[in-house]
């Protein structure tokens, strides 16, 4: 049995005990979280989020990419969120390589260099600040009163704000 | 108190009872999930995922964008995942508008048209298939043996595979 099949069994249990009914489409807490995809970072447990509370956007690094900006614009403009929480974390894979090295290794294997930036970063706090700045500079995100960036410490479970 | 401050209080509780220790960086279940950012779709509850199990990538629609492909390439090439689970869901915001309309409304307000595609879609199952195809066609994702697409039913909690 594949891991996917194993997780589908969990999904059957979830449906069997599902009692949330028809929740509204717009997030109840008017918050969008943008976090790294890292397996150890669980935004639901960490922030105490339940179904219906918040948009959760995630990618490699929790970096603010064009796709992150697209998702945030849709979140605010169509679904009424007004606060943004950015979360990077310690021991991140993005600290372990460089864009140049990663893309050269792909080019050596596949013969094509990806047209995307890998978005690796050498300094965690500085990349959180970079992500905040990319949001503040974006013309399509209307509400920027509460854009705050954090580092999650995977070994302790603590969330630290980056100023 | 802002909602962000309220969620930070939850984060303090999470840290206070944190007992997971130093989990490894690569996901234990070797799975990457790519799902919509929708507030009602909780991949942890639905799939029974715990901290350390799986990469979770999310954006508006659960669409396979360049950023999704970047994240999946990093997930497989640097962190050893081998299975991909795609999740769209019923009552999705992406079914309620068109790229042209959304971008024209932004242009009318801001004076600039976003250079990104909004990635709205009129047919849920067809967009799941489209997302699967984008992955199968990508030259930078090495392992494609298990790329499966699903629709999550927000009113019932059920997960339905799209063939």
C-alpha cells in the first residue's frame, strides 16, 4: 500500500466523524498565513487554527513569490482577509543550498535550467524581512496594516517575531 | 487586540506543551501535498498528518503554478519525497470569477494590470486534471509514479479522487 493510500484511509475516518457542516467561504478570522512547506511546521497546531479560520498559503521557504502575491491578492480582494502572518523556521532546507548550485545540478542532469528562481536564502531573519518588504511593495494587496513576520523554532515549538 | 496577537497567544500555548523534540528535516512519509489555501480545508485533520510527516504546499486554488513546481522540485530533489497529492475542493472561490474580470477590476482601481495569471477555473474536476498534467509535463520533478488528484467536499468532509 502506498503512503497516499494510507492517508486516504485517514481521510475516510475524518469524513466519518465530520461535524462542521457548511462553513462560510470567507475565513472567519480574516487572516492569511504564508508559511514554509516544511513538514515540522503545522500552522493549525501552532496558531490554534480550526477549519474555517484562516487562509493558509505555503511554499518552499515561505518566500513571498509571485504566486504568494497572487494568493494574497485573491485572499484580501475576494475573501476579505486583512491581516498577514509570515512564518519561516529554523533548520530550513532553503538555508542549505544556493540557487546557482541547485539550478546547475538540475541543468547537468536534465539539460534544461529552470526559469524560476529557487529562492534559497543564507539568513533566516533577513529573508523574513525581505518577504515583508515584498508584500509592502506590492501594488495589488490593498490592506497592509498588519503584515508581521516570524521564525518558528522547530526544536522548541516557539514562534519568534522578526522586527 | 488584533487577531494576529490572539493567534500568538495560541502559539505560546503550543510551545509550552511542545514535546516533539528535534524531528528530521526530510518528511517522514515522503509525501508532498499541494492543496488550496481555503480556510475549510485542513490537510492535517483530513489526512491525519502529524508534525514531521509531509510537505504541505498551498495557494489560491491548489493550482500547479511555477511556484508549486519550484516547491515540488525542491521537495523531491533535496528532501526525498516521492508521492504527490493534489487537493482542490467544492465551493472554491476560484470558481466564482474569471481572470479577465478580476484583473480588469484591479487595473481599474490601481491603474496596473497584474502580470500573473489569476488561475480561476470554471470546472473543478477538469482543473484537478489540469494540475496533474502540469506536474506530469514538468521536466524538473523526477518522481511521477504517484501523482494523484482529489476534490475535498467542504460540506461533508469527504475526499473524492478525480480520475
